[in-house]
C-alpha cells in the first residue's frame, strides 16, 4: 500500500516525486518517460534559475533529481497507467505490468499534440509532415516550409526553422495571434523570410513519396488555393492525457481535469492533479512544477489529518 501514486514524469510529476520523497510519503511514481514535452526543444530560456538549457538536458536533470531521492520511500516505475479505480476508501492503479494500491493519487500526465485533420495528413506524416521542428528541421535545408498554427509554439517553430529554411509561410486560422506573446509576434512580422497567411484552413496535404504542396481554404472568401511547399510543421495545440481517468474525475469540455486552483484537488476525494492535464489557464514548465508542489503540500496535510 502506497501513501501516494504519482502518474507522470514531466516537470509536474518530477517535482511531485522530489517533494513526496522529502516529505517521507511512501510513493510510487509511474511514468512512461521522464522529462516532459519540452524534451524536443532545442533551447529553453525560461526555466527559472537557468539562463538556457536544451529540452534534453532539462529532462536529464529532472531524471537525476528524481533518482537522487529514489529509495524505499520513492519507487519509480517506467510503466503506462491504464486505469484507476476507487476501492474500499483507497485507489487501485492498473498499468500494463501490474496493479498497485494507494491512499492518494496525483495525476500529472500532461498533454500531447493535436493532430492536423486534413486529407493526406496521416499519409504524409514523417514524409514531409512533422510535429517537431527541433527533431526534423535540419532535414529541410533550403526549402520553402509551412508552419500550421497561431500560438507561441507555432511562431517559435517558424523562428527555429529560419536556421534551415529558404522561407517560412505561417498558416494561421485566425485574423491575428491572440494566444502568442507580443514579443514573438513582433519578431515574426518583422522577418523578411517569414510570411503569414491569416484565416487559413489547411484542407489537403499533397505529395508523391514526400510532401510537395498543400491546399488551404481562405475562410473569409471561401476560396481554395494550392501552393507548392517542401515541408509542413504542425503546431495546433495540445490535448490532455486524461483518457484513463474518464469517469473517475470531472473533466471540462476540453477533457482537462477540473481542479481547485488553491489546492489542486479534483472533485474526487483523494485525487489531485497538476500541470498540463488540468484546466488551469496557462501551461508552462514552471507552472506545472509549481502546481505539483502545491498539490504535494495539500496531499501531505490531508494524509496527516485523515
Ligand atoms: C515543443 C514544446 C516546447 C515547449 N517549450 C517550453 C518552454 O520553452 N518553456 C516552458 O515553460 N514550457 C514549454 N513548453 C510547455 C511545457 O513543456 C509544458 O507546459 C510542460 O511539459 C507540462 O508539464 P507536465 O508535467 O504537466 O506534463 P508533460 O510534460 O506532458 O509530462 C507528462 C508526463 O506524463 C507521462 N504520461 C502521460 N500519460 C501517461 C500514462 N497514461 N501513464 C504513465 N505516464 C504517462 C508522460 O510520459 C510524461 O512523463 C513546451 C512544450 C512543447 C510541446
């Protein structure tokens, strides 16, 4: 019987693991990977206390921090959580490898990329259509590239691609960029190698063995246009990893876990959640880690006053 099971090994799960061990809660941390989504980032410049660090280095340092506390009090299991059920006042977690019982659960399962829904998008994935600029950008040297999306991630992708691309065309569904930082938007708009097409909806990805073009609809005029393009980078948002807790905790319309932001408690007694899988408005590494720390303070207090 564990005091706490943490699901996730991103900034939220890792911060929770360190705090749980320091509070001497008997904890099982279950994650199918450690480090979180920004592992693919070439450079992270806002992890507080570190001027710049690659996503991979940050992930490694999180793993080392968790491992430094791994002992009889904190166990790490590289497994995928499949189901959590309430049983006799406790919870039973089932993974692909076994089942574990716990008094409390912290869900820190984060989120994953929203996929492009257009004809040919699945067919050309990894054949010129990609979801990771820092992984695949260098493969597109000297090409005219497209970035799909209008948030910070899309704009940062466009900037990152400038290192390799001949030109970058941003396909933005809206009229402007309300979800992006003003400083990033300014950078984009002032760069002569970047052009923005607003009110654009990608309807088809074209190619033979590799992407060679795309079709988009101008949402204002209704007109459909085809353009030659050497590669497509998709950054159209994140979807929470909450499938395995459906029916156990309350989710909002976006399938994010609804929490009390003062304590990180869900509506289900004994279950807390933190980071990108929750309905907090902003999702960042520092926020995920901080939210998990808040959850741990509350979990500790709750378990010790039970
Ligand atoms: C490309 C990119 C660049 C970014 N750059 C920055 C940046 O520069 N600065 C910044 O502050 N933020 C950045 N972000 C956002 C930041 O990465 C997220 O806000 C942060 O990772 C959220 O942390 P998290 O712990 O909540 O979730 P995640 O990082 O998503 O971690 C979730 C964890 O849960 C695990 N998991 C999921 N489902 C299961 C399951 N069923 N069973 C077991 N384990 C599971 C995953 O393997 C992972 O370990 C970036 C995001 C992306 C995609």
